[in-house]
C-alpha cells in the first residue's frame, strides 16, 4: 500500500528563520496521527506545508505519491480538510457556510440535498435549527464541528486538525472521535490533549522544527 | 468674450489678501508663517513652470510633443499610485502603466475623436487638459482599489486561506475583496455625479464660464468629462487589480510578502 502523505527530508524557512528541518515521515490511509511538542516547535507548520502555504527550502512533500507542485496543490487541497482552533465560516449563517464550497467551480456539481445536510448535522450532534443561526452566534466548538461537517459533505478523506480538541467539551469530543473511527478517514493532527493522544495510533514528537521521536500506540 | 487679464500690480494686491488669514492665525496663537510662506511660494513657482510649459506646448502644438507630455503624466501617475497604495513599484510598475495608459487613451480618444472632433485630434488645447483631468481622477480610484484590496487580503488572510482549502481557485478566493475594492474605488465618482451642481459648481465648468463659454456649452463639457472619468476609473481599476493578481501571489496562491512596502 502507498502512503497518502510522505515528507522526505523537508526543510522550510520563513523570514530567514528555519521552522522545519529535515522532516521525514509517511502516513497511510486510515491512520490517525498526532504531532506534539512545545509551542513554536513547528507542529502547525507541518500541516501548512502540506497545503502548499510554506515554500519548501529542500526535500519534497508527496500526496498519494505525487509531489507537491503548483499544478498538484489544488488537487491536494480539494482532498484535504483543514480545521483550525477557530475555523472561519465565511458566510452570514450556518446553512450558507455549509454550502459555501459548493459555490466554487471545483464542487459546483455536488451540492448536497437538505436531507444530506440534516444527516451530517445529526452525525455531529448539532441541532437542526442551527442551520438558520447567524454565524456570529456560533461558539468555537460548534464552529469546529461545522467545519468538520463541511469536510464530510465535501467527501474529504484527509483531515488536518490544528488544536481542535481544545475548544470541545467532553461530549463534542466523543462525537469527533466517533466520526474519525471511520477507517477510510486519515487524520494528521496537532494536539496536547492526553485523551486525543491516546486515541491516535501514531505520535510524532517535534522539537525546534525537528522530528525527534515517533511512537506507535498498541492499537495501530 | 475674452477673460480679463490680471495685471502685475493687481497680482501683488491678490497676494495681499493672504495677510488677513495670516494675521488671524497669528492672533489665535498659530505660528504657521513658515508653512504658509512655503505653500504660497511653491504653488506660485510650480504653476508658473506649468504655465511656461503649457504655453510652449500650445504654441508648438506638435503631436509628438503632446504625446510625450501625456506619457510623462502617465509615468508620474503610475509611480504615485503605487507609492500611495503601499506597493513596491519594482513589481507593479508595468501592470499599473498598462492599466492607466489603456483607459486614459481609450476615454480621451473617444471624447476627442468621436465626440468633440477638433480639426486636429492631437490639438494640445483639447487633449492635454482633458487627459490630465481624467488621469487625475483615475489616479485616486486606482490608489483606493489597490490599497483596499491588499489590506483586506492581509487582514483576512485566514478567511482567504479557508476559501482556498474549500476548493476555491485563486480568483474565487479573492473575489469578495476584489469586488469591495472596486466598489470603494468608483463610489466617490458615482456619488460625485449624483450631487453634481447641487453642492458646488464643478471646477471645469467654472473655468469654462470664466473663460467666456456659454453655460450650456460648459454643462455639456462637464457631462462629457464626468462620463470619461467614470469610465476610465472603472476600467483602469479593474485591469490594474486583475493584472496585479498575476504578480502578487506565488505559484501556490500565497500572497508574496516582499511585494508590499513595509510601513
């Protein structure tokens, strides 16, 4: 089986400062991995580099064994859902936020039906009436679940989660864990939460932009 | 009807009027003598030089010289737009030049060749002041368009990136900021047209009336110039912003920090 993500001796510098140096790892379909380390150790930069947001200084990033290039970046982005600490909904209300990506040419022909919208809300244990709620009246944890719902509606298979668990209460966390128990979904996350770390099969330890340790939990 | 000349002694008398505001400012404790002096002196010297230049331009009325004058105005406007919009000229000088040159030449030629139809289309008396007025207003619009767009993009970097991650192309992701910037750029012109003549008499019309034109003629020229200003501002801002999109981003659709001037 081929890896879905592979970093091969990747180094990244921004503003003449090295943020990642000589990072190599591979992640296979269905694996759940977490990056941990002190703040500033480069965890989020790994996620952003995969999405083409930081130019590579050396090495190469592969997605489904295709190198990350200006030509392939849109495909990589279209297969990937990135969810940050405070996701941006980008629309007036929740329904528009969920339908936002379907305005773009890449997804225009896959607009979900009302039934599909309701199904995904239910899966994330969000109430139906949230659809008409104003985006300004949505909490951080709800925003993350809506961003996740958007990823599911788009049929994304790879989820990059940046400190997602910090805004979630115990109940929401369980819902998120359940969603990602799907063996089709691959997760690369950044987290400190011990419960999350325990759930992830692979733990990457980062220190000052270097990958210092890889731990595999028993269940992987 | 000739406009009455202002002779030298009367000109001196005119400067004397400045003594009144100068005295009042001095009385309320504002010591602005130096600034006022420099302001008046600079205005006088600069306008005298323009007077000499325009006089020569009109006397010679050479199509190449007129064209050169417009080219110089375009270059100065180009650099001024980029400086005021906070963008580095090194990257955008050509894009801005193409945008303003195209729109100014288009609207001035339309006005002069098709509408006014002077005996010689290159007549300095028509193309120099008209192109200058259109360009001056076009400059404002382009500064607003570029400045608004790039500051909105930097302020909403996370939102822009979110759009990209949701499958938007670069154009789809910048479109909301693009529309807002163009709206801000052309709104003053639209609002200006809507209140024209109510709040104040437009400068060009006043000038023509003083120059001895019939009010009706002055009105028609004012309408003509406003339509050209509106057209060229809109066309230039859209072309300029569109061209800048091909320069300001890297191949991965990320805004290149080096193209923006550090404040």
